[in-house]
């Protein structure tokens, strides 16, 4: 799996029992604290391995740093944050690359392992499957509020905790079930990533808006118009694939396009396993996870939000 399909990571088969998963991700700071930024960037980069059903094993740092403008101690804290998150996930740092850059950037190139028969892709949905989301939405809006100095420290701490939490527990829990498809919710927002799953397929998705976990603070800031530019781009690109019920509030509808940082997994699993999987996810500490919709036959290639 590689450039011919829009999956979360590339997969290269080594043998009948082993395949490599490879991914790379980096971005500019989302929070002011360099240590937490390092943790968030690492958790975000690891996520694509988990979304493909794999286990991350090694990583390499990617750094762009304005050495003439910023003290090197900032970089040390970022790297330490990333390293601590890698250790938590059982990942070994094996190298990396840095360069001088006017804009601070940090992330990882990650390699993981998976059995070739256990690879999860986006486009293997089955009609009747239930969709489970493991983290609440709204980090994009809240991060915009943070940049505007409108978020309280309590809100900053809350959203940071969500973003530094890896999808490791979610991945380990779903591995006990026959999951049909999976992706992680990041820059394209919930609807953007679901659109990738149904585009060109002879099936669709029905989402129940009231069941989608959304951070209350995000709703508050969204009502103030604090959407990141990416949300408008996502909406412009994918709104043609979405049908909203007239009862859906416009602010809530826009939040479903909100780009997420280190978001949760969206898991497609059979109806018979969905409730048990949610219960196990709750036991694993993922108390915000919820069944948010189903895979339906009609309309094909569309997302219906009710």
C-alpha cells in the first residue's frame, strides 16, 4: 500500500508474517510549552501506525529550529517531550535530521510492524457496521482560541491532555475484535476523513450528531467564530459529500469539519461487536468514546448527518 491509495501510512510486506508500516508527520507549535509540544507532535506522528492496525517500533526526529532567534534549551525540551512519549509507547529513537529554519517545526518519521493479514485500511467498510470514535472533537477550535489568548489555563490543560494521549490503548483494545476499517481523525476533520472512507464506494455513512463527543469548550469558541482556516478548507472541499438534516445547528455542522491534532481513531466494526468494544474501550480509560453512526447502503458515497 502506497501512493496509489489514500491510506494513513505506507505498508511494505516483508514476509507472510511481517509487514512494515511507515509514516511521517511534523508541524509547528500548537501550545506554548515546548515539552508538551514535543509530546503532542510525537503522539500525532505515532497515530497513523495505530490506525493501520500496527505497533510502532522505531522513530526518527525531524526538526526545523530557528537557532538565531530561540534558545537551544527550547529545542531540548521539545526533544525530551517527544522522547518521553516514544518511551511510553515502547518506541526506540534511532536517529533523525535537523536543519535551521525560520519557523520552529517538530515531528517524527515512524516505522511499525503489522501482520499482513491484520492491516486495517480506510476503504473496507461493511454495510451494517457501527462507527466508534475514541476521542472528542474540537481541538482545532480550542487551539485557535489558545492562540488568541482566549482559553483559560484549565481549558489549555484539558485539551493538551487529550492531544498528548496516544491511540495505543485504543489500538490494543480494537485488536481483540474483527475490525473492518479504521482511520485516525486529524487535519481533515471528522467529515473529511469519513469522506475518504466512502468516496467512490457503493455505500454511505449515517452519523448521529447527538452521539458525537465534542468538547463543550469547542462549542463555546465555535459560537464566537473561532474556527481555524483548515476547517473552512475542509468544508469547501467535502461539503458536496455531506447531507445535513435541517435540525442540525450550523455551528455543530461546522465543528464536524474542524481539523484535529492527535485526534482519536474512527473504528468500523460489526454491529454485534460494537457495544462490547465500546465497553472495553471505556475500561481502558477512553471514557469519551462512543458509537456515532452506521455504514448504510444508500446514498452511496455520501455522509448523512441527522
